[in-house]
C-alpha cells in the first residue's frame, strides 16, 4: 500500500579534504556557484548514492531493481517490461493501454522509478513518463568553499618510453579543505499513490541517506559524513504546512564568521520545534 503521508526533509553533510561532486565542465573540480563561491552538489549525485545503497542492501530482491545503472540499455529494459507483461514488442504506435501496463510494471519492479520517477518514452517499446514522489534539491554549502589543486606524483608510468626516462610524473587532484552542505527534499503522498511508493520504501530512503557515504568512500571524495537528517511528517497526504516554512525552522550558522570553518563543530544547528498542527519532526541523526 502506498504511503499516505507527505514528508519534507533536510540533510546536512560535510566533506573534509575531498571533492564531493566534480564538475565535468571545469576539469572535474568541485562544483561551485561562480558568483558566490558557495559549493554545490547536484540532486543527480545524491540520488546516485541512494540508488547504490539500495542496490547494495536489496540486490536480487523483487521490486528493488535499479533502472539508472550501466548494466543494460534503457530500451532493453523497457522491452523486457513488455515481454514480462506478454505485450506485443517492437511495433510503432503503441496503444495507451499497453504503455500504461508497461509503466505499472516498471514502477512495481524498479525502486528508483517509483521513488524518483523516469522518462521512459524512448525506443519501440515505451513505458511512458513517471513523475517521482521523491525529489531532492541541489545541496549548497553553508559557507563559501575554497577549492585547492593539490599536486601529486606518480611512480607508475603509463608507457615504456616514459618509464625509460626515470622521471617522476606529476598530476593534480582538486579538493575542498572543508565544506558543510545542506540539501532539502520532498516526498509527495499523491504522487506516491500513482507510483506505488510504500512506507517501507520511504524508510529505506531514510536509511539510504544516513548510510550513503559509508559505502561510497574513495580517495577523490575524501572524508564525507552525513551529519544530520531532519524529517517533517505531515498527517495529511496534501501536507499540513508549506515546505519552505518548515525548512526555515532548521537554522545552521557559523560559530565564528571571521574564521574559515574546518569541522562540523564550527557551526551551530538550531531547531525551532514550534511546529504547525499536524506536522511531526523526526530527527533521524
């Protein structure tokens, strides 16, 4: 049964001496707002980590496949939905009933489709377009970040010619010495009713958010930690208060604005617990 509750949530996470989200348009340096130098982590990056965690803990379990991953082409997965539902494949001009059945199949079998939605209108076996009930905004740092290019050396050279010279090769990696990021998100009960997102699925999302950095460590990303997860639960499927008013109840401020932050304790987190009627705050971390 689909969840009957709408949720809003705020996550705080930080990075130490790492690159939380490289920008391909800027030599993979950490993403920033060029006007303010505040750091950015995209929604796509955060959803990827949630998908990876779900794959880790639910791989092979019915209903928890992941659509957006590089195992097979998307069109092949769409065609498989038609095959599984015993619908005609490879024909142009699909009728709307067949597309609706295929879309329902995708929502039932793929966790990220019923959570985040998907555009599945490509190829000869389209499965329609699903608007996901779970959405996450870009994460933005709470202070301007400093991007550093750290020079590194490499002893293992790539070609025999370079090996013969005996010269040390040089390279660079881009890091943020420290950055605390805030992202906000939403779970829509009306859209969950259309995709079949259950309360169990919602709980899995919270668990994935809490653990997504624990199973994503790499030399490039440095030390990344989820610091706080605040979840506002609405009693009404349509919500009991505007999301932005709830987000404003979570305030994060630097302890000393004159000194660059270098750890989580350089910030104070203040929570206004005077909530509108019908809204409950759950502090997951």
